[in-house]
C-alpha cells in the first residue's frame, strides 16, 4: 500500500491552545462529550493511493462540500475508548487493540477501507501525547477518545465512496449519566427495534444511533434514562441498550448476557466483564433472555441484579424496567453486590490500581 505504511505524522501544534486557568476550570466539571482538547488527528484516504497525510493539527471545523457522500448516505463509523491517568502520573489506554479490530470490522460492514491497526494505535498515541495536559486526574475522570471515519467523496451516486477522512478527537469526561454512578431506569420500547439479522447492529456506525434517537426520546418521555431494545423478529428477547450491553446476575452468582448473533454491538466492556467474572470462578452464559424472564425472575428473586456496560457507562446498575405494560424493580432497585464488585475490579485495572492479568492496559506515557 503506498500511503498506508507511512506512520510519520506531521505535527502542527495549535498556535492558540486553551490557557492553563481556563483548562483547569473546564476540567473541574467536564460532564460527558461537551469539552474538547486543543488538537485532532486527520488522515486522508483515496482509492489507488491508500491512507496518506497523517497529521496532528489544531482542532477546528472541517470544510465540507454539501455533496459529500456522508451527508447523504451516512457512510460513517466510529469508536470510543478511554485513556486514564495512572497512579505514577503516566497515561494508559484500555484495550485499544480491541477497538482497532472492531473499527476494521465496522469498516468492512460499511464497505469502507480498513485503517491499518498500527495507524489507528499510533493516531491515539499522538493525540494523547500532544494533549496530555487535558487528562483528568480525578477518580471518575478520563480522556474519552473518539476515532471516526467518513465518506468524503463529492458524489451523489449510491456506491462506496472513493475518498475518506479519518479523525480522532478527544474529550475529557466524567460519568456518562449525570446522576453519577447510581442505578438507571430503562424503557422497553414497544415501537422501535435497533437491528435485524443481516443489518448493521454489530457495526459501530452513526446510522445505528440516528435510528435510535426516537426510541431514546420515548424513554425520556416515559421517565427513563435509557432505551432497551427487544429483538426485531419475535420482539421478545433483550438485545441491548442504546449505547450499552446488558448483563443479568442470577441468585447462584452466575451471569447471563445476550449472545453475539450479529444484532448487538460486541462490546469490549462486555468481553472484559465475561473474562473477569470467569476468572473469579463465576459461570457466564451467553444466551437469549426474554423480557418475560427478566420480569418473572426479578419477582421471584432468580434475577438478583442487572447492569449495563460500555466504555462511556463503565458498569452501571439497572434499577427499574418500564414497558408499555408494566414497571418492575430489580431486587431493591439499588446497586447489587456483584455489579459493584465487577465494577471495582474493572475500574481498578483500567486505572492501573490493580494487577492486569489479561494485558489490557496499554501504557502510552
Ligand atoms: N452497545 C452499543 C450500542 C454501544 O454504543 C456501546 C458503546 O460503545 C456498547 C454496546 C459497549 O461497547 P464498549 O464496551 O466496547 O464500549
Ligand atoms: C461508548 O461507550 O463509547 C459509546 O459509544 C456509547 C455512547 C452512548 C457514548
């Protein structure tokens, strides 16, 4: 590949970065996805040329022709991962190789050229290095990295674009839910599904999230934090939430989570939870769970806990489930013991406070 092997990023530092005092004020209460660092990464792609001009530059609006393919046919993919301040002041990312692999899978599903894994990883290193002063040092804070790529060819024909732009932006964040780490309520949407077999449910493409916005609005109208989707065929089995996977904890201490059949996102947190639970001697079953099983299991005590998991949400307990038919609470609606234990284990590894038996922590600085 001509351009694809060139890992030499051209660095063009932001001539007017945010000052120390302003940055400190922003970092005091970052929220989620509201504030951004001084730089971004850009890499271009053209058919026949490969990936070229890898660059670190000042974060700025991207000039875009109104006929850019992404604006019409949504050929776009993204990733989300976090970098953390380590106890010794260093910086590490959590499982970036897994995000690189999923980015390539999403690219394949959306008929986009895969970005070489080395370039993906290098691009994350570059932005962390230049914007390291934006890394929160608080217990709940991290630097959320958002790599993404879109069809930039100026053309209205419906076919894969022949040009793409890959970017990475970075956002210092606190907890995803404004209530912090406390149980959330979920709305079982009767009207919408997220993904059908053969669709794009397993890809991290923007279109999946656009299609979920009405369902999320419905959740809010019904007093819930997040939407939970049922399978598109039988409208019976739990798929996942709008931006998180789901786990159930049974009364024998085992875990159950919906299987990866192509309609849900293969979450990296989901995979990490499975490995951590199994290491602790817990049984983990990947099998369909119906809404009915969730309801009757919560009533009988067979299902003791439920939690959502993802990069943004980490591990967040689910306290209450609401549907068009009824509402039920899981146990006492609080944070379950196993949920809290898994969350602590995961966060301690991510933040370099515990051993890293699976080699997940990728030190950058
Ligand atoms: N499911 C959806 C739809 C998501 O958007 C996310 C978030 O990335 C997840 C699950 C969890 O994936 P991960 O743990 O890799 O962040
Ligand atoms: C993530 O967890 O990285 C996501 O993409 C989910 C989104 C709801 C922010």
